């Protein structure tokens, strides 16, 4: 699955920004995270939603690992997330 930080760095480089403001980086990262979350929620099995919600609310340190494991469990989820992020970066 794509790492949002890696694509964020790539996007910033492609824009030619040498030293971006931290606020801009945070906004871009939040936006990519939102895209990933939208796909995740759309494709997530309903029985997994309570656990995901509790991890988000607790800002669980293993959240990224959990999402990665879900992507492996749900057929096509990782690919769909990757495509959504790439589409967003093309805009």
C-alpha cells in the first residue's frame, strides 16, 4: 500500500518547492489521509468498522499497521487506495 508521506514528498518535489511551510505539508498530508480514509470506509467490511473507529479515536500507535492489514484482507482495497491517491496527485 502507498505511504502518504512518500507521495507527499514526491508531490512537493514535483511542485519545485524546496522548503515548504510546515502548515502546507500538514494540509497536504491531511488531504491524502482523507482520500485514503474515504476509500477505506467505503470498502471496509461492516464488522471491522467499530474496531477501526476505536483505533482512530484513540489515535492508536498501530493504526497504520491495522489499515495495512485490512488492505491485505479486503480484495482490491490496497489497489483502490493506491489508485485514489495517484488520481489525487495527478490533479
